[in-house]
C-alpha cells in the first residue's frame, strides 16, 4: 500500500456530476486549490498559483456528495493522489491530477454546515442476521408489600414538597 494520500483544501470549481454505474454510484468534480500569501510590500493577501484536481468519489460518499456539495463551496478532500499523463498523436500531451476521495467535507474555517446522517438501507435477505423482537409483555403485577412501600415513598415526597 504505497499510495500517496493527500489532503487538499479548496473550492468546488464545477458542479458535481453524479452517475449510477454497474459498480455503484460515482461522482466527480473539479477542485481549485489556490495558495495565498501575504505580500509584505503591499501589506495585503495575494492569490498564488491555483492547482486543479479532478475529485472522484464512489458508493455512499458519491451519493452524499451529490446532495451536499455545489459550485463555489469551500471543501476539504482527503484521498489517494493519482497523476495521469497521456500523449496522443497529433495532439499536445497533457497531465491530470486526480484524487480518489476517501473523505470530503465542508471547510468550516470559512462557513457553517448542517450535518444530517443518512439512513442505511436495511438488508432483509436470507443471509441477514435475525433481529430480536422487542419484549411487549407487561411487567408482573406488584405485590402488596411493594405497593405499600411505593405509597409510603410517594407520601414522603409530597411532605418534602409542601414544606
């Protein structure tokens, strides 16, 4: 497992594209990560170079991203970095930096977010573990001694409340 794991912080540059594939849900979007630095001569923050990544998310993460992330949202993406280079005859060569996302979330340093847990689909197939039925039986009737003790305790509570 010699994969390059990275954490990229930036803004969503393109609307996430959701697709339902044979292997499950998939979503992709472009992430713009711009370095900022303090220009001491001007005494102001200045934008530096912008790196663009294509972010890929799969399965449940893809479903949640498609319902949570929009263009312009500040996000934090963690995942495996994959650099692809391609040369086609008669065309200029190109290089692409992709992130196979493991986790994606809003950057709370730049705003707020309201989290809603998704409901898991319950599997009721033949291999699913049986869930025990809840006990709907009423507790056994109290004995005369227990009822007297409860009434005495209740009388003490009322006396304390009155004083």
